[in-house]
């Protein structure tokens, strides 16, 4: 599966560079001059890089959360993480309008981490027997946070500012306007270095502690990695749901739960899915485009329902 997935990923990367609102004169691109090279270097290459990093980050976030909560149906979109990050950005817009991107990212990170800690504590306290109830509770929790954010935006007359974080959109990604997303790179490296420990974490607190794992510390580390990734993603390209849910499940069905072996597949699968959703969105109403939040949400929700039905059967 690794070679076909790698080939699919490379083909999607090439297709992402070829698709756009205008045709490129590739003779200019090869000579590193002219409008074609400017379009390629300032817009399409940054967009492809942002797509790949976002897909990798969200997929890795999903698999970490699933091992922390021990539930297949959780990811930042079904635990309130995305909604909390958006709320944090809105708060930073009103309390510190002149704040830098890094300062807003830190506020979004704090909100996302706090919301994730509350969700994990609630799930551990309730201990649902039906695994499907966990993401349902998470969606309700996220809905409450989203409603608070919309009310907050309405009270402070910044509803228009919310639109950039309501739906994921890569059309704004250009050179000099997306580099925050590179924070995902060290997060993915750390996730891989601790992959075996996250695998043990998914066995439960009792088993993990008996094997010598510092369970609270690993949970805190995992939630911190998730919060940084979600904050960087939301502040750069907006909220994109379901990538971190469907890809880890599809990989686990075929290759199991050993993250030291499957994490590269999860990362590549997340990047491939996001590239495919972006290409579809750019082709549907070409030369205009559908925000990737809609295409990823539509495809991801269908796969999510299919996973729930399969689990129930």
C-alpha cells in the first residue's frame, strides 16, 4: 500500500500545481522567469505546501486524539477543538486588534488546549459504553462553543472577520502569508518520536501505567501537540473538518494501531485527501473555486457516516 499511496500523493501534488484560474506558460516556469514562474513560486507552490502540511497535521492530530480518548470517532472537529480555536482568534481580535499572527496563534492555542482538556476530563468521568455517543457529545460541545463565538462576534460587530475561520479556504495562501503553517513540521516529528508511547497510551491508563508510561504527562503532551497544530491551521487557512477522523480509521482498518508503523501512512493519507478535495473544489466551478471546508466537509461527513454504520454493524 505504501508505494501506490506514495504515487497517488505525487500525482495529486502535480495536479495541484497544474490546476488554477489561469493557464501557465511552462517554458517560462522552467527558465525561472516571467509571469508563469511568479505565479508558480508565489501562489501555487505555497498553496501546495500549505495543503500538504495541513493534511498531515490534521490527520496526525486525529490519530493522537483517538488514542488519548480511546475512541475511533474523535478528532478536532468532533471534540470542540476547532471551535475553541476560532473563539480564541475572535477574542484576540477584540482585546488586542494590533496583535501579531504569533500572538493570535498563542491565544487560539490556549483556548484549544483548554477546550480539549475539558472534553477529555468529561469523557473520562462519564465513561460512555456506546462509542458513538462520544463524538456526538463532542459535536454538541463544539456547537456550544461555536454559538458562543457567533454571539461574541455579533456583540463586537466582527461577524465579517469570522468568515475566514468558519470555512477552510486556501485561496488566500500566497508567499509571505502562510508560513505559520510550518509549525506543523516539528509537531509531526515529535509525534513520530513518541509514536510507540502514544500506541501504549491507547491501551488505557491501567495498562499504560503498568508498562511504565507516565500517563498524565503523555496525555498532556498529546493535547499540546494537537492544540498547536489546530491553532496554526485555523489561523492560516481556517477550519477543515473530518480529515483527522476518516484517514486514521481507514489506515487502522488495514494496518492496525501501531503508530510507529502506521503514522507515515496516516500523514500521507491526510495530505492526499486534502489535495484531492482542493482539486475538486477548484474544478467544480472553474475558474472560481469552492472553499475546501465545503468539499472536505462533504466528503468527510459521508465517510464518517459510513464508518459509524460499519461500527454499529
